[in-house]
C-alpha cells in the first residue's frame, strides 16, 4: 500500500469534457502517486485556452484557494506546463506550493535516475526548465559546482544566476556528448556482433521491464509498478526456440505531453531505438485508454524518427482482461501478439513473430559443407538457421539464413558457396 506524504489537488482546463481530459487527469494522478502525493479532488474549467495570467480564471482560482484552506492541501498540481508569469501570479493567490505536469515528471525522473548519465540528463532537463523561471533570488548560487565567476559590473543577481545556469547546461551538454560517444562505441560493438537488435518500447508502466525479464530469464532486471522506473537502456541476450539469439533492450517509457526538455535531454538514450532492427511496442491491454496510448507511442516514435521501423504490437496483461473483451481486441488487431509477461503466457507466439521478421531480414546462401567442418562454424549457430537440403557422401548441402555479416563470415570460412544445385 502506498504511504502518501502529501495531499494534493489537480487543476486542469478542457475545451470539452471528453475522455481525453479524463485520461490526462487520471494519468497525472498516477504520476502524483509515484511521488507519494494523494489527490483528493480535481477542479476542471472548460475554456478554449489557458488564461495567460493565471491558467484558469480568477473565480476558479479562488475556488482552488478555498478548497486548499478547507482540506489543508499541501500542493496544487496543474495538468499542463504553466508559464513563468502564470506561476508567479498563481503563487501570489495560493498559499501552498504549486507544481505543473512537467515538474512532476522531472521529479520522478530525478528520483529514478541511478546511472551517472541518467543523473546528468535529468539535471540538464531541470535546468532548461528552470532557466526562464529564475527570479534573482540567488538560489542557484548556493551550488558551488553550478558555475564559476563572480558578478560582473552592473550584473544583477538574476543575471548572474542565469549566466551560471547557462554555463552548467553547456557543461552538461559536453559531458553527455562524451558519454554519447561511449555509447556509440558500445553500440558499434553490438552491431558488429551480428545479433539482431530488438527494442522494447511503449507507454510507461505497460510492462516492458517485466517482458524483458520474462523472455531473457534474468530476474535481476528492476521491475516496478511505478511510472518511469526505467530511464536508461537495459540490454540482454535472448535465446529463441529455434536456437538463434538476439539482443533485446528495454527503454524509457513514453507518456502523453512528454516535456520537450526531457526529449532533448534523453535524446541520446532514445537514439538506441533508431539502431534497432525490430521494435516491440508493448501496450497495457487492461488500460481503458489503450488506443490513445498506442497513438501517443507512435507519436513519440515519429518525433525521434523511428516510426518506420518494423513494429510488433504486443498487447500485455491479458491475464486481467475478461475473455469477451480480449476476443474483440484480437479481432481488431489480427497482427498483434497477446501475452501476459508476468505469467509468461503467449510468449511462444511472440517468439514466432520475431522469428518471422528475422527471416525477412536474413541473407540466405546455399553451401556445401563436409561433416568434419561443422565444428569450424559452431560458434555461429546461435546467429543463424541451418536447413539441410541434401547429402552426398561426406558432404551436406545446406541453406544458411542469418544476418549478412555472419553469413559472409561462414561463407568465407567454408569457401564453398553453391550457386545452383539440383536435389
């Protein structure tokens, strides 16, 4: 059971009280739960666009103030990113701290960042967000590592703060660029290894880490029911029923209204998806808004340039969905794969689908190989499929299918390519 540390209220606006507003608010409530904030109520105002001064109208803001006083609210959360002016004006009216959607997501990322790179990425995203919101209070000056130099002639405390923040952002970009180079070298090694690379993508909390743990058989992968528990890629080797292996990576979860500061900061991490041969788009089938989550996921993939990659739709959590609803969704998505990563159900179907894609990527070559030469290529067996076509004396005629780099190595070792032969 979650132990809530703070009581909060959500404030949102909508052009029409439709399911999208409901979905957005429910999603924000889950985000708040991850920060141990209990949402007691939601106040929604119907209007075309946010009030430029206070997000909601003055009357509605007064209602929020009264609710906070009556229920002893600790924090007010806004369903959109509010501007610096709106933030200042709202704080002047309310007597409690406020957070917007971006701040909530940034705080979750901050708590879950465990790697050096992840911490740098989150710090940069926070600073990019905070830069236009500095007010000259000297808050950033308390951090000795934030920058160097003292106030120049005629430079206000605000100007000094902004200069230090910009310097720190510049430093972070350089450090992340170095780490990106390290990742590119590691990626190059993976690409040269000959394994097909598969990335598990999808909405946060759809069960991506659970799926990776289930198909790899490794229990050391961190699995949590909280949002954004995975920030940096986790890659494992997965052996398929055919005997072939591939590399499968978990990635940071998607979300609607993903802050652009995070897209920028985590772009190098998301780039891993671009180098994948195949994407597994995991969908929580028990989510009433699963179709919107699919659309949101495709939107993020398009934003990073990965929307044209081969994609398998993987509907997860079939164990918690009534059978009649499951059959309707199966009918609507005939090419989808339906699994329970937690219970291990449907994984054979997923493996078969992955194998189908790998076969479409494969290079095929027919070779003649002596029985005594199989040992020369045994280390490549997990990369390829070998189909015996015929035998003649001490020789087999085989068709080898697999990644081009591996097939070429085998062909070079055996030096026995057969262009045409009759069975």
